[in-house]
C-alpha cells in the first residue's frame, strides 16, 4: 500500500508538472492571433459596440521581480495586443471612440486556481479617446452592456493602470464645450503642500495684475492655516497632469490640472486630490483640494481663487447671476456637497478686491428647488463710490468695453443706456445682505456707509432697505425692479433726514457755521430696461427742503455746478448769503419733470425756478426769476434761463442785465448720473424760522410725494 501510494503521488506530481510545462509551451508557441476573431466578437457583444484588435497578439514568460522565495522562480505570462480600436456610434463625428497603440499586462498564475484573475498592472500605449454628447443628451461613453445573469465565479483584481501619454477630445453640444486634453503621468508624485504653495503664489500674482491687490490684502490667515494644517490633504500626492485647450460657450479656454492616481478613485471614503488653473476668456479660476467619492462626485473641499474683468462673466461658467463690476479678484474656501439637481456650494470667509474696494464674506449657492438660490452676507471695509458705476451701466466706453458691455453710450448722452441683464434674473433667486463700512468719494460727496438687503425672486429684484449715512444724516430707500416681463417695471421710494449742510460741503469754511439741514422725500415709478429708459419714462414726485443755510460761489464751485457759480459770483460776490429756506416740489410725468414749487428764499431775494427737466430727451428748460427784498446795489430786472442738454447746459440771460442763474445749478444737480443722485433724491419737511418760508413749508407738508403704478402717468396737477 505504501508503494502504491507513492506511485499515485508521483503520477499526480508528474501530470501537474506536465500540465504546467504544456501551458508554458502553449503560451510561448501558440499563435494568439488565431483568437483575435473570437476575442473581437465577444468583446463587441459585451460592450454593444464594435471592438477590434487590429495588430498582433503576443505572449512571453518572465519572472515577477516583486515575489520572493520559490514563488519568484515561477514565471508569469505577459500579454501584448497592438492597435486596438473601439468604434463610436454612427451619429458621432469621430468614427473612433478609443484607440490604443498597445495593451500590455501580466497575470499572476496561482490565483487562477481559486478563480481570481489578478492583474498587477495594465499599461496602455498612447491612448486616444473621443467623447461626444449631442444636445438631447445622447453620448458616446454610455455602453449597452448585457444584463447580468448573476454573479460570476471569477473575480477580476486590477491593481494599477499606467500609460506614457494620452489624449482626449471632448465635444459636448449640450453644454457648449469643445476641448482637447492631454494627460501625462508625472513620473514622480508631487505632494499637496508643494501644489498649494505654488498655486497660491501664482493666483495672488494674477490678482495683483488684475486689480492691483497685494498678497497681504488677499490673504485670509485662518483660511490659509486651515488648509496648510489639514493632515488629510497634506497626505495627498498628485500623479497626473492634464493640459486642456478649447472653447466653452464661445469663450476660449486654456487650463492645466493635476490629479491623484487612477486607483485612488476606487475608495469612496478616500479624498481624491485635484488641482486646476484655468482661464475662461478673461476670467481666471484656480483651485487646490480634494474630491471625495469622485466616481459619484460626492463632496468637494478646495481652496478657490477667482479673478477677471467683471463678475458678470462668471454667469456662463457657474450659472450664478452676478452684477457688472470693475476688475475683481477673490480667494477663499469652497465646500460642496454634490448631488444630482441638489448640490450645495459654500464659498466661505473669502476675501477679495473689486476695483479699488475690498470685499469679503460667505455665500451659499444651492441648485435644488424650483430654481437655484444664492444666500449670504458681504462686507466692504472701504468701498470706492466709483466702483458702483458698473451696477447701473456707468463708466467710460473703454471701461465698458473691458468688462464686455456691447452697448456704447451715445455721444452727448449722460444717463447710462446699457440694458439690465433681466434675462438672467429668472435663472436663480437670491437673498444677500451687504454692508459698506466706509464709502470713499473724495470730499464732494460725504457718504459714510451703506447697507442693503438684496432679494431676487421670480425675476423681481428688490433692495429693501437701501440705506446710506450722508452728511450726519441718513438716506433710506427701497427699490423694486420687476424683470419678469418686458419692459422692466421699476419703483423707487426714498427719504432723506437731517443732512447737515456744513457736512455736505466739509471743505467750505463759511458753511461750517451753518446749522441748516436738508430733508426730503421722493416716490417714482417707471418702465424701461436701462437707467436712461427708466428715468425717461418716470412718473412721480420729489419734495425737498433746506432751511437755515448759506450759499456762495465757492460753495457751488465745490459742488461742480459751473453754471451757478459764475452767476452767484456776479450777483453775490464771494460773500456768504444766508438761506432762510429752499423748497422744491417737482412732478415727473413720462420722464418730464416740471417745477410745481421751486423757490429759494435768501436774505437778499426770493428766487423762483420755473420750467422742466426732460429726462427722456436729456434737455433743460428752466427760468430763474428773482424778486428783490428792499433796496439793493444791484438790479434784478431780468430773469435767467438754463436751456440745452444735460451734457452741455446753456445758461443765459433774458433781455436785461445779468442776474442770478443759480437755478441752473439745481438743474444740473438733478441731471447728474443716478449713482450721484441716490444719496440726495429724498426728503421730508423741516423747520424754518423765516416767516417768508412758511407758505412753502405748508405746501410741502400738505401731502407726501406720490407716484402712479409703473407705466401710468401722473394725474394732472390742480
């Protein structure tokens, strides 16, 4: 029995060795090309797309250097297939979905006994892939795989993918993207810290180039340190480089990116390192961070930099409706929870610069619900008033061209004609609080601060309230712009309280002894898709009162009212002239503002202003008629006039001696651009000591300003 058992064992070992030798000889000498038709057919059936190995299939044996002991003596089979093609659907512009010069892989022999196919590495030679998607969503990367008949007895373990260089052509008609992308292994992985430091340096240099912002101005210490001390991120290594060029919605795109290794994608709980530096037209975007569960696009945690000529240009890229602005740059921390049709993006504690103003805050953008929504708080510690001009289409033609505004301002026109982008207002909702701690506008317009609550809902934009601190007083308003229909419908209600005259003109020494105040109210409605169109169709009323003040040529000169300063210097000289009161009740009908009451009572004269200011045509038609008080060394027999346009007013004297043309100053005040008017177009009644002012005050107190519904004209005054 012992001898028989030994014989059986010897036969088994012998047969096993013969089987191994036979397999080795078979793999070494078999013409594998004979299997190409079968392989091509089976793979084509499996992917639902024509597949073909057009070159040779070869095999050889080699020992695995990573193994030890007796196992290292056993050779492993190595296979190579050349010139592999996967075809695209017939509708695709590119006939080939994928092409590889070669595929090389090796098999671990012993796991085959337990029905495990272990491939330590598969190497792809010069892979080239063409991805296309039509407007209806049909794409080339979705394969018709056969339905599974149950779990397979065989398990595939693929541990690494390597290639020298690959190329991807991406043509997405649905999102208007056309891109060529080169993918290159880095050879030696680059750690997270190194990528972050370099991108931070490059992005801050770009911010300085775009806005003049220094690295110190852009830096946010807590955000910097949070990223730099994040151990999870610091462990990440970048292994692939991506270079892309093409177009996105007709804007040119140039981008470089770096990502982790391919097999870091398999672990849904392991953060996958991502970094990119891209230019979309004139907008620069860069980020460094991690993407969790990348195959299902789960969560994003990145440091993000933005810069460009106008924030409105981010709309095509992000879908977020933002206003026209001067050149800007921001940096902050972006966290995103990514779900289909229900993602949340939070750009937290960002800092930045817009024009010459600083800007910071936290914004949250959600894609779920009826439409996307933007919520958050913004703050500027120092806001340049000139940086607000793009919000209403203002600025020079050169500045407008730089930010991409296509509507040129007509020659001789003062009011901005650039239309509001109301087509974007229905793309999302918004609820944002903004605070400007300090407003910088020289000494001519002493605005201390601004605060507003912006709400955009169903294409209706409201600023309620919009508050300014002006000259020791306050200007409050609420603005409603309904862009849900054509043309836009607007409503303005404004109120100014306790504006101190001496603070309105801080550099005019004689004014510092005045205790006068300005108060007022206004209510207007209008229709039109630009500031010029709104003012040109405005209906409503403005009531304004000044009491116990002073005026002189120097004062008007300081205000930039050249017409009035010339006349006052002739009329009053350089002496301070006491104002008992100034009262105005102006009624606008279809853009034509007429003087219902407009009178200035001084210690020397009572001056009435009659006529109208036509915002539709930007024309002035005002007469200033003085009435002397007692004996004066000058004569006030001839009234003045101010005609012409807002851009070129034409003051003059009706037949007779030169007299006061100060009303021209008031005309120019009302003709100034909207941004300059906003702090002053608002009133209430005040108190005056002069008896001569009482009738004027009584008239203003009789009724608050009123305005008809948008698109309706003011009823005739009685």
